[in-house]
């Protein structure tokens, strides 16, 4: 809402005063498109889409699009922070919470599961601790700002990660830690670096500590 009332500089000043702008970041009123590799395209009816949950779970799950859209849904308003130094505020997403799926028994991780690798189209991956994905501010999103995702932003579904306006979440990560075009969640007993993490990006990726690169 702020971007409708204030210019970019005025809005950024207001956001800074609320302690919501991480160091080294600049506010954007646009939604930049950034990703590695080609953009996948699906049939209009999404009959060629599914989401697989596998690894250290009691039962592997595969949901087609119709079944996925029947799962419990929620919406979250969050600030998002890209490692390329832009931040976008008060973004509203709708989709499925992994925390809800686990709390309600749709997914049952084994006690040894500590990490999750997100698998996306074209073999793209990113990794996080399981505990991180169980925050309310993490969502498998199908809609942004009341509309289905645009293809360039992850249609039909992406993992979305960010921070709350009051910064009450336990952890925050840069936006790349939520994979576009998500197709699988692999539950693991150990960490496994994803695509950008293997190529010099910081494995923890906390924007408040400017953990952009690993310098390995």
C-alpha cells in the first residue's frame, strides 16, 4: 500500500525507519525477474505438472495440480530480499504452507530429517534446514497479489521466503532460497548444497548479516 502513496525514495526512508530494510539493500517498487536457465512452460490444464515429496518421510507423496490445489491454503504478507540488492515490501502471497501440511499429517518427516532440498525444473536445487521451512513466513505459493503467478516469477508454483513487517520470524533468508517452478521436496538427514550454494553463494543467506557469498 505504501508504494501507492509515496515515491520510491520516500517509501525507502519510511521502511528504514521501521527497521525493515536489510543492510546493502534498496527498495524497489517493481518486481525484477532473475533466474538461471530457461523458463519452463506447462500445458494450459497443468496435466503435466506434479509435486513429489520424498526422502526421509514415512510415505512418499505425489500430488498433481488438482490435488495440490485441494490442500489447505493460506495467505502471507511479507517483505522479500534479493541477493542482487533489491527488496520489495508488503508483498502478498497465497498458497500452501509446509508447516500446515506437516502439522495436519499430510507429510510425516522421519525423526532423522533435518534438511530439505527443493528440486525445481531443469534440475535446479536450493537447500535449507527443515526448521526454517516450518515458519509461517514460508509458503509454496501459487498466487501473488491476488493473481496466479506469472511464468517468469515461477508459475504455476514456487517456494516464497521473506520476512514479516515486525521481523518476528525466527530466521530470514534471501529470496533465492525459495525455488521457482518447484517440483519436489527431498527430506534429508544432512545438508546438501544447491545450485547457487555450490557456485559461491552463502549457504545460510541471512540478509540482515549480508550473507551473500561464501568466499570459498
